[in-house]
C-alpha cells in the first residue's frame, strides 16, 4: 500500500515538474520572440517599454551567437517536453482536463508574442488595410503603391499583390476595421484569429477522434496541440494555415456526421478559400472521410507546391494536423523529427543574419538529418523488438 502511494506521489510530482517546465519554456519563447522585432518597428513610444524593446533587439540582432543558442535551447527543451507529455498521455497519466489546462495556457502565453519567424502576418494586415484604409482592391494594389504608409517600413514582399484565396481576405477585413488603424491592436486581433483557430482545431480533433478512434483521442489531441512546429507557426508566427486547419477539421467533422453533408461542403469551400492547398481533398466529398486518403492527398498537395517553391517550415502544417487523425508509431516518429528539422532551419539565419551561403546548405542538412535519424530509430526499434520476441519464443 505504501509503495502504491509513493508511486502515485512520484507520478504526480513528475507531472507537476513537467507542467512547470513546459510553462516556463513557453514564457521563455514569449520573451525570445521580441528579440526579432524588426529594427524599423517601434512597438511603443513609452521610454521604459522602448528601452526594453532595445534590450531584446540587441540580443537578436547584435548578439547573434547568443540569440541562436537561446533559440536552440528553447526548441530542444520544447521537443523534450513534447515527448514527455506524449508519454504521459499514452500511459493514461494525463487527464483531458489537465490537457486542456495546458492547451489554454499555451494559447494565453503566446497570444501576445511577437511574430518572430515570419513577416507574413504583416502582409495579411496590409492586404486588409488596402481595403479598409484606402478603399482599394488588394488584388490590384500592393504595399509598394503606398510608400507614404509607415507600416511599409517593416514589411517584406511589398512588391506583390494579394496572392491568396478570397475567403481569407473577407475574414480578415473585419479584424482590420476593429483595429481602427492602430498597429498593435490590429496585430493582436490578427493573432487572435490564429489563437482561436488553434483552440478550435484541437476541440474538433477531439470530437472527430471521439467518433472514429476514441482510444487515441487524447493522444491525437496532444500530438497536435504540443508539437513545437504547430505552436510556433500558429501561435507565434500566426500563419493563416491555422484557420485553414480549423475549417478543414470542421469540414471533416460535418462529413462524418452524414446528415450534415451540406455544411461539410460549405466548410470545404471556405477552407479552399483560405488556402488553395486543401483543394485536393475534394474526393472526400465523393468517397467519404478516410484517414489515409486525407494524408495522401495533402502530401500530394505539398509535393506539388514544392516543385515550384522552396519548403518553408509552416508548409508542413498542410500535413501534420491530419497525421493526428491516424496515430501510428512510425508516422508520429517521422513527422515529429521532420518538424524538428524544419524549425532548425531558422537557426542559421538567426546566427548569420542572412540567407546567403552557407545558410542554404545548412538548412538542407538540418532538415534531412533528423528524418534519417527517425528512420534509423524505427529500424533499430523493429529489429530490437523482433529479437525480443524470438527470445520469448525460445
């Protein structure tokens, strides 16, 4: 009896330590994000806050080796804790209520982080601003057409017109109006879209798995919710893929509820209207939802885009969420190591401050090596388990 009590106490203490470490590293990621504030952007004119911004920018732009070390420390720790959390869930040592407490804390901490690793959100904001401030069509006008606008100082890709599907523009315009032309409120309103999309996606993922694979419901939710790539690209960088994922999960949820087929069609169209990459999921409307087919179709979509563009870390958001619907050891291992490699691709830029040589070569190897390691681990695990089974048979 005493041993059982001690075991339960140790489990509870280890969980509390894991939770505290996880929250601590998220707070670290929150503060680290401000090391990447663009040098042409002043977040606050208050001298005290401006001095704090200068302090963080000094680390990000003028102490690059130290900044890179901090980033890698955060990423390594996040992935270590990710594996610990997945193990807790797989051992039924993490309740759904505890899972949701961590998920809500993750969203709350990172909602107000700076979009450190991508300028895309600034383009989303300005695309909507062209309509709300200048009453013009962002499909016809670009940021470069408004050189007098102070928001163009910290933007990249100012030379392009609106490149996305129309649904994203229609959804983002009201948030631009709510921002009332003020940068910070508008920025965090746009981040709020990603935050709610992240939470909504996890909720829908749980609902879907509750219908098709109840035994793996919590594992699938944890696999998605705590993956550092998901966290960084949706909650920190706030890519609009987060809304695409939410709408696609909503499409699948209505699809498996056969009396709600019309709603599934609407959600499918909205998902494609946010990001064209979900268009290949059309066969699901004909043949019904099939987990393997969904993953294959999204991989095809990703490969098609990669024939035209270099892979970006957030592109894997087109596939990773749907792996959570079909949890298998091999797919979890490969996708997790691949996501780690993708986040590692930011490190050489943080160190060198540019994308020229030798950065492309480093980016290639840090992406490929984790995948090779994943295959080697799976191969070793297969032969090890096989030898164990042989010994027991003997």
